[in-house]
C-alpha cells in the first residue's frame, strides 16, 4: 500500500499551474570561479554614498522622531556661505553667524518672506556640524508637532531670519502619537483592541529569524 | 450558529540565502532547519486534517524569497544532504544513549522524525513544498498570499514610489509564476504600513493587507469596531488589524504558551551540549558548535539542571493550550458580539517559523485549535480575510496610521544607529536604476543589455531586504548581514557601470545570474515611473 501511495504521489502530485519552474542555468563555472568573480566585484565596486548633487532625505522613525541624511557638494556649500559678508573681527562670532542648519517643517516649507515674525516659528532649527551627514530629529513635545507630514531643508543660517537652503527633502509622514482609544468606541471593544504592548515582544520578533538564536 | 470568526494567518519568510560560490554555506541551514521543523510538520498537519475532513480555513503567506529557495535545485540537493546527516547523527545517538533509556527514547523519536521528513520531502512531495501547500489551497482549506519581493521594509523605501511599487509587483509576479494565479491578500513586510501605500496595493490588484493593532486604533477616523472589523482605506483596499490578546498568548515571552515548562527547550541542543570530539562531524568545520536539531530537554529555568523532555506530556499540554486559546476567543467573541453590528473577526497573525522551529509543539497546538474551531458548538468559524470580504459587509472608511509590528511599533528596529548607513546606499542605487531605465526608454536594448538590466534589478531588490537591518540590530550574524548588503550593492554598481559604459562581460553577468538566481521573469522596465503612469 505504501508503494502504491508513493507511486501515485510521485506521478500525480499537483504541479505548478503557472510557468514552468525556473530552470537552473547550466553551471559553466566552478565554485572557485564563482567565488573569484564575487570577490572581485565586491572589492572593486563597493558601495559609496557619493552623490554629484546636493540632497537631503527625511525618514520617519516614530511619532516623535525623524531621521535625516544629506550630501552637500562643495559648490553648493560655498554658494550657501555668505562670502560678501563684512569681515567680523571675532571668529567665533563669524562661525555662529554662518551655521549649517537642518530646518524641519511641519507640513510644507513656508517661504521666508511670508513668515509672520510675531508668531512662533512652525519649524525647528537644528545646528549641525559641517562634517556630519546624518541627524536624528526629536520633535518638540508640543501637540503642534504631533504626527503629520514633515519636510526639511538643509542650509546655512546667516542670522536670526536669514537662511539659505542648499537642499530640500522629500515629505515624511509621521503617525499620530496618540491612540484613539476613546472616540466612539464602546468600553468592551476598546478593552480588547488596545494593544497590550505596542508591538511584538522580543520572542515574537526573534521567531522569524532563526539566526537570532542560532549562535547561542 | 457561528457568532464570530477567527482568521489565523501564518507568514512564512526567510531571506534569500543561496551560495553556489561555496561548497557548503552555514547560513543556508536556516532554510534546512525550517523545512524539517516547520514547513514539513505544517504540511503533515494539513494532510491529516484534509484526510479526516476537518472543516477549517487557514491563511499562509509565502514570501517570494522562500518560494525561490524551495524551488532551487541546488538548495534542494543540499537540504537532502543535510537531512541525511541529521539521520546519521540520530542513528549514532541511539547507540550512544543505549544505557540511558529516557534519552534513547528521544533519540529514536528524532530518528523517526527525520525519516518522516525525508520520506515526505523526497518521496511524497518530490522536493516540491509549494505543490504540497497548493494542494491544500485547491482543497479549499488554505488561502495563499504573498509579500514584497525581498521583504523590503516599505516605509523606509518610500523615498521613491517606483522602488515600493517594484517590491510589490515583483513579489506578486513571483507568486504568480509559482502558483499560476495572483493572490487577493498581501502581507506587508513586518506589517510596515504608511498612508498612501494602499494606492500602490490597489494598482497591483490587492484586496487586503494586515497592520498591527495600533495601525487601526490610531487611524484617521476612530474605528467603530476596533480591530474586529477591517477598514476600507478609501480606495476599496481593506486593512485588517492584529488582535492583541491572541497575539500575546502566543508571542509573549512571559505569558506566551511556548515558554511552558513542558515544552521542548530550543536552546539545549547536543551540538552545544556534547563532547566536541563526538559531535565534530556534525558541526561547522568540525569545530564551531551549531544546532543539530537534536534536543533532549524541556524548558527549564536558567540556573537549574536541565530536565528531560517528555513528548507525551508536551503534546497533552499543547492540546490544553489549544483549548485555552479557543475558550478565550469564545469569551472575546461573546463580549464583542453584544457591541457590534456584525460578527467580529479576530485576526491572529504569526510568523510561520514559530511553529515547529522555535515552538516544537506549535504545529500540534495549531492542529488542535483548528479541530476545536471546526466544532459547530464552539461558536467560532475559521475564515480567511478574503472570505470575510466576500461576505460584502459594509466597511468603515478610514486610513490606518503608519505602523509596524516591530519593537516600539514603528521603524526604529530597521532604522537606528547601527543601520542608518544602509539607507543612503540603497536609496542612491534605487535612484540610479530609475534614471538609467528612464534614460533607456525608447532605445533599442540588446539581449545582453536586457539581461544585465534585469540582473541589476535583482541585485538591488536583494540589497533592500528588511532581514539585513533586522539582523544587524539584533546583533546576531551581523557581519554576514552587512556583507550581503554591500555585496549586492557592489553587484549593482558593477552592472550599472557596465551598462552605462556598454562594456558588459557576459561571463561575469552569467556568474551573477547563477549566484542570484531569483525572479526569472523580472522586467527592468518596471523601474521607470513614466511607463508606470502610461500603463495605468
């Protein structure tokens, strides 16, 4: 009976209904040749984050945090510096006057000329070192900065209201920080629906990746 | 009469690990362990339920990388070799434990287990696991769905819609190439969602996806039914939310079933426990200790002597835990039914590899859950989310909140101090590919150029896998994960450079096609946004 069962399974097991299974390309290489090619390419073409033009990218981390990374090429950086400015005797004062700055906007960048100076700014300025190329942005606790869409500019700040943007980011959407536990929900539905913890426990996440425990 | 629905969703995924450039490669054992301990036991369970006519519905998400590895002849032959070695070790163990009857009984259990796996894999299913699952889909028991091509974490690839679209479209095409149809459901890698993703899913013909509980609870409109009814994202695509309670009962390190003292201990493996001289032929290079799959102990406290595993006791506990799980769903459904205008649906998604691999008794627990749920008197009906949508109940329109099911609930597990170097590199490569493809639009492309372009897409997709930052953050096989990212990007750079300079070396290209032998039907033209616009 076992032999019959196995024969039927062999002959009549369901097959892929779509295209034929991928046909292995003829192995015209020895293992050593493949390895040599792989190593040569890895050595000669290793990735480098070099860009020809200035760029700024904004990524969402969580309701209160963004990650920004950027590349500024030499020419745009010198363009941003106010080379016509009068010489300042105090070098420290000069450095403070021209500070590389990451400006993060809620929603969309506001044109400088439309800013009402009487209102509190709708952006935050983060001074960054010119040697830096990435920055984690922790948003202020005020509700005005809760969730929503953000953009950023990186540029040179020449003083309180003078900012020259060198690169503008993409839009990054942050989730709302508050769970809407109440609004319209019955107590019973809310009680069951509210996450016990906001995410998988460590054991849960580890389970999808055998390698996590494989080395123990 | 059923008062509520239970939708159990298993997501099966492993990163693409395929190294023909080595005679053997340790990380390929991730797949081999999962086949023996998880995928084959799940198939055996389904075969049994089908044979006995048990009425159930289960959803299984199969990642394109996993499907590719299942079908790869090199990995199939290496798996058979791995299994033969496990059998040989079990044979040796039966001899070694001849004066320890309790251990010998377990060694015999493993011998039987590996023999069963070999028989099922090689003889019964002809090394074709996808066909084994397809049989259950065709029998109406299983709803098969898939995920993004290489399990890219989409919220962090979203600097380009083309990149996200390509992950989704290539994933669906790989599934279709394997099974002959397009799935209605889509597993977002790590449940990573951002508002707007539903638009790309709709374009790809997807009807539903899953988010974690807080994705629903923090939606832009308060969800009237909490996570117990899907939301219509506004374009007809439905979002189902994970049920916190049923997740916690299985996932939680503290309260979860798998931590019960009667279950088998994953960490106590003879690869680490026995004398090096004895175990050397079965470990890495004869000197680096690794898991062998033979484990003799049950879950025991950290500082206590390990207690021996009792399979009968463990299986009895799995049944008890299944009863408890069903009981808790019943009380949940009873309470929810009084407040809802429709039967609640409890969505319980888990990583498939938990079942059998980490939680050895997991497949038995699942089998018992499905059997119990099939009894009409229990008031629970197992259902797939596709079936639920076919009931045509009106859905509340709201957009879920950006979320993931990772630690902290958002993107921080994939974007942090240890992984932030990855994103400038993969974003840059994505932009370069997009520009290259756009530049070639309207130009005649030779067969060799087409092959190089398609291989460049494969290299980039493989670099985008969420697994690499996950491993780096978790601190396990960090160097391997970093190397995979930089190697795939180097391969991309090489191809990009060769195409731009029109100096494609066919021999090198073929070598890359052999090493990264995935997505045979990929079409580089999908990387051009203009084409996508005109195609809609």
